[in-house]
């Protein structure tokens, strides 16, 4: 890995990613950075996002629509709402056994897997039934700003976290 200088611009971009909990796209981050320093160009923001991602400082989340960025760098899964584009962390531990099974069946050396769950809130009035902080964040993000939001119906709702739904996800993954 190439050693990179910690420039003022890179620090501002990193801080912009770290202040978000809603998986912002590059354009959202550019707007945040531009509000701090209007002399930082869009290209500089995009270049620094790529550098920070390559260096493992932030996570580049590839989803339909616009790629997103996450300050969490641990191995975890994401879910995208197909109505409004909101991306949230799935509150489920990374499943190492998937890597091992794929290695056994294919002979490939697996470094990691990424799972993006696609779906949408069941109803606009869905209630979060757990006090888990991840789901509180998911609800806040689901209602929060999203430059690429399409459906206000979806944004005004929240995500069902009934135990049966979590068990179903665990069975699938």
C-alpha cells in the first residue's frame, strides 16, 4: 500500500464521511465539504474518497444508483431501500462460514464477501420493535436526508425489525 500524506483536504473529506451515519453518496459529501471550504473541488473530493477507501479508512459501498461511503470499516452487511435509495447497516454479524464454504466448494481463497440486501419498508407506519441502536440509526437514516430520494412515502416510514424478520435474514445469509 502506498503511503499517502494526510492533507488538509483529505482530512476534511474523511471528517465529512465520519460525521454521517446515513451512507452518503459522493455528491452529498462534496456538498458538505464545499460548505466547509468552497475551494475544494468535486474532483478532489472524489479522488480523496477513492484514496481513503483504498487505504481502508472508510468503506466504499457499491449499491444500485450511486455508490455510498461508510465510516464503519468492519465487515458488515448493508440494505438498500429500492423505493428511496436509503442505505443502512444490517444488524447481523459477518458470517465467516460463508467464506469457508465457498473456499471448500471452489478452491478459491476468499478474502471477504459483501452482501447488499435489497428491499423496502413494508408499510409507511412500521414500528421499530427493538431498542437496538443500529435500528434506531436505521430509522433515523431512513427518515433523514437523502439527495437521491424518490418516494416520500418510503422516507416517512421506518423498517420492521420484528424477530421473525431477523430470523428470516439469518436463514438466508
